[in-house]
């Protein structure tokens, strides 16, 4: 079976990684990786390098997005990506039996929409979820409706996908695979503290907080006031913790967060570490060792429970997603954030059930693909 993988950023590649490895290891499949979007941006860490370092071949590269991040730039990037993929599918639509797409990014939406008129058979991963604080919600559901196969993380998300594709009367196309990124836990050997320090010059034996904060893209004009509150909290937190900040994704007004984090790390280089892209191995290593997580990233909702970490989730970006008992929700308010920190500090260490884990997501996907051949 000729399978292609659409990957546009670090956000989806870390999730795809176990699937790509499993597909490559099975002679039944011929795998092509299509890299586009922010993977090719030096400003965002040139994350195509992570794919190559993992030993995977990149078969196609498509430059498709602008580097500025206001509303007009995002809309223009959607248009540009659609145009680039119109040409790509014109030449390659018949080269693949199935094309994987993942998640809810605007550039992923554009690549998929461009393939509709060519009859591309898309398989969507992580459909059916809800994020009310991000316009990605619209992109995710649109990708679902454009896809023929669906691999979702929980039964609740399967119900949502089935409702979206109800008129097609094709409920067997929906498979509850669990969260694919969690397969990395069985495949990746995490770094020890010495190796992590050698690679990043960050000492994980120091009490630390892992922070990932993206802009909210619904009511985007509130990002400046949100950032003011968040920075006040971080300035206070640095007195007790080493702050390890991973830079935000490329979203509307993400640069205002990025610039603020860079300034903070330059002012307090011993206390604040700003990292463009850890890669999956180092990110999971860091997650394992820190005291807790803070921000509004999906990894706090989906992955942190597997490391038995408490998470302080800020704002509405992840609002609507299912979450476990390890997650505390607060608004972008300095007082609320610090109160949640106190709650986490006083909470007992716990073993959490991860509601997104079902075991062997990649294997579930492979079984479904082979059943269709």
C-alpha cells in the first residue's frame, strides 16, 4: 500500500513518529513523507532536521507559509498553501493509496482542501476533539469531513466524528486508536540528566517547571492582556523554580509571546531557559523530570498524565477537550495561576490514569489499513 504522511510542524511530527516507524518497518507499506509549512522555517527551528535525525527520508518539500503572524498573514498562508498543494496534487494525486493528515492546523487544512477535487483518500488522526479557544476547531472538523478514514483518541471523539460524517453512512471508517503520541513512550529511550545537560545545558536536578504557552486565536485581541498576566506569574515563579519554556507554535500573534519569553530568558539566564524545539525525546525527558507543567498546550492534556504530572492549564485554548484529574484550569490571571501553583505544590504525588491511552495506537491503525486491502 502506498501511504503518504502530511507533516507541517513539530506539533504533528512528534505524534506521527511512532506511526511512521511502524509503517517503515512493515514491507506491506511504501511510505512517502511530505514536509511543508513551518518545518522548513529557520525562524521556527527548521524542524525538518528532527525528521532526518530520526532516520526517515523526506520525499517532498513544499514551501508554503509566511513568517509574519497577523490575521492577514494567516489567511494569506492558507491561500498560498492551497495553491502550492493544488500544483502538488496535480502531479502526485495518483501516487498514493492513502494520505495521512493530522490535527487541526490551518496549513494542514489548506493541504487537505486542495486535494478534495483530486479525490485524495485522506486518513485523519485526532479528529472529533474540541478546542473552543482556538480557531483550529473549525479546521479540525473541516479536515474530518474531507477525510475517508478517522483514527480518534477516545470513544467520545468517535461519537463526534460519526455525527460529522453521518450523511455518508460510513461509521466503520472511524477507529478508536487512542492517542498516537503515547506510543512514543514504548519506543523512545529517554535521556538521563547528564545527557540532557550535555545536549541543552539545562540541569534537570534543579526544581523546574515545563512551560508551553500558545496564543489564543479566538478573541485574539486579548493576547496582550493575557501575556501581561502570564509574565507577572512567570516573574514570580522564577524565584522558586527553573523555568523551561518551549516556544509557541506559529499562530496568530504568537510572536508577542515568543519575544516576551526571549527577553525574560536574557534577563534571567540562570533561571529561565527558552528552547525553540526540544524534539520528542528531550521534551518527554523534560516532562518526566519537572515538578509540574504550566501553559495551554495539548501535551498537558493528552500526555502529562502518563508521566504522573500535574498541569496548570491557562485560559480557553484547550477548552472543550477531555481532561484527567491531574489538570487544574485557570484563567490568564496572575493571582489564579499562583493559587493553582500552591495547590499543585501541596498536592500529594499521584498515579494518574491517562484517558487518552489505549495501548498500541500505531498497531490499531496498521490493522485497519490492512483490513481494507
